[in-house]
């Protein structure tokens, strides 16, 4: 009979082989992506991406004009010099993010975009390796996690040069630390997600209801550090200007740069349905109802073995109630999809809810492709706001699992 040492050695060998397959997959994806990006050395491919305002902000910071970064008078000329036309698609991310991307400004915009895209693709490939340390079904078959690379919002994020992949990677790191009961460090990591603060404030706030005080302390500490970096970068006056710039941009609906029907939240759904006369009121009521639902659900959950479902639910609620949640931000759903599938595969949801959860995951993954196939063959004119009802249903399924999920032994099965 094989000894325990031999069995452990076999499991270790299997684990290493699986991870090497992931590494090989990442290398293949990176090479493929690089070859595919070669035509993007032509600026015509880049001029319609959101990476333009990232690059403009990095240039402004590099040239020492950070104190006036959040001003149309500063950003507009730089954007015009890059695009050759006027645009109101301004840089609205926090100052510390602008400082972090300054190195890209030392490259041509074409090469900077290629590098940014390859780095984001690398983060997508690294997610299964992170999750293999805390998610059972990914640990068994970590290469299965590479399927996330073809999740349509991920592809959209890569095409637009957006930062949603970076955001979901930060959330994944935070979850890994939470699963290891390193709540303080998890909070510190999650503070980095304030690059899009409309999501992480909701996520951390809901987790606080479960007495995650060390998480909250780490998050506040991280935010204080990032605030200090921001003040050092653009000054107190620049920081106040940032708050005013974002407020004015929102009050004027982006001066025409905000396309509401491309959002996947209450605001986008009502706009896409044509209910514009009371849009702000309806969106506010929908968000308030969803937030109340989220608070009630998290507060009443009692199981201590459902951290993955809890975090998944918080992420989905954050997307639903966010005032700004474009289709590319559906990339954040990658983490809830991994975690929800884990509850199905390991048998922590049973009976009817097992099939319902599996169906909800499949719907989130496939529905964007269906909209694309029967729409205008481009995501922005394929009624993408209809993604919202599917996300809403996913939230309800997660809430049901969070309320009813029994503590069941994890089955030693594979997919």
C-alpha cells in the first residue's frame, strides 16, 4: 500500500503539474495577445479607447502639472494634442492612480497601450493561481480558471484599455487574505480598489455588518496612506479640485460623454428602457431598495462557512447600486462567478438551489454573447443594459444561498 508520504507527494506533484499548465496557458495567451495587438501600433485603433485619458493624465503628472490635473482647462489641450479633436472624456480616477501610471507616459501611446493590455491579460491569467489557494474547484483544476479570459466583459475591458481587470484582481487578492483570516491585510489591499471607489465602499461597508472590524481598520489605514500620496502628488487644493471636478462632471451628465444605456445598473436599465422623465428618481429608488436588500440579507445571514457567498453577494450589490457601472465593469463578476461555482461543485448548495445557482452563473457568462448575437454586433449598441436583469437575478440567487446555505462537508470530487 502507498504510504501517506507517497500519497502527499503524488498530490503535490499533481498540484505542480496543474500550475505548470496554467503557466503554459498564460504564456500562450500572452504571445497570442501580443501578436493580435501588433496592428494596434496604428493609432487609429487606439483613438476610441478609454486608455487615452489614462495616458493624458500620466503626461500631465509627468510634466509637473498635477496640481491642476482635475481641470478641463488642463486636460482638454492634452487630450486634443493626442486625438486631434475635442473630447469630454476626462480622467476622473483618484490622484494616486494617475501617479502610478506615469511610467506609461515615457512610451509612445501605441506601445503604452500594448504594454497596458499585456499586463492586464497577465492579471487575468494570474487569478486562477491566486484562487487555487482558497477555492477548491480551482485548486483541483486551476487551468479551468483561464476560461475567465474569454468572459466578454474581460475582452471589452482589454479592447477599451480600461482598468476593471486590475480592480477584480485587487478584489481577488483581498478575498484570498480574508479566507486566510488576515483581515487587516485584506483591508489594506482592498483600499487599492478605491481607483473606483463607488464599488469598494459598498463592499467594505457590507462586510462591516459581519463585524469585520480588522478589515475595516486595514481599509481605513490604506485609504489614509493613499490620501497622503494623493496630497503629496497634487496638493490639498488639487484634491479639493478633484472633488469639485467629479461633482460637476456628474451634474452635467459628462457633458455628453456619458452614455447611460451602456451601463448595467438601475440607471442604465431605466435609460435603456426609455424611462427618462424620472430617471434620477427611479435610479435612486432602485439603488436604495437594493442597498436595503443587501443590508438585510448580510445582517441576517448566520452561517460561518459561507465567506465566498458573502463576498460574492457584496460585489454584485455594489455593481447594482453604483451610479456608474459600465459594461466593462461587469468584469468584477469574475470573482463571484468563481466563488459561486465553487459552492456548486463542492456541494455546499444542494437540491433545487444547486441547479439554480449553476444556471445563474451560466446566464451571467453567456447572456452578453446572446445580446451581441441578436443586437448590433457591437456591445455598445446591443442593448447591453439588459445585462442588468441577469445580474439582479444573480444577486437574488446569492442572497438565497447566503440565507439558506447549510454547512455541508465539501465533497472530494472533481469537475
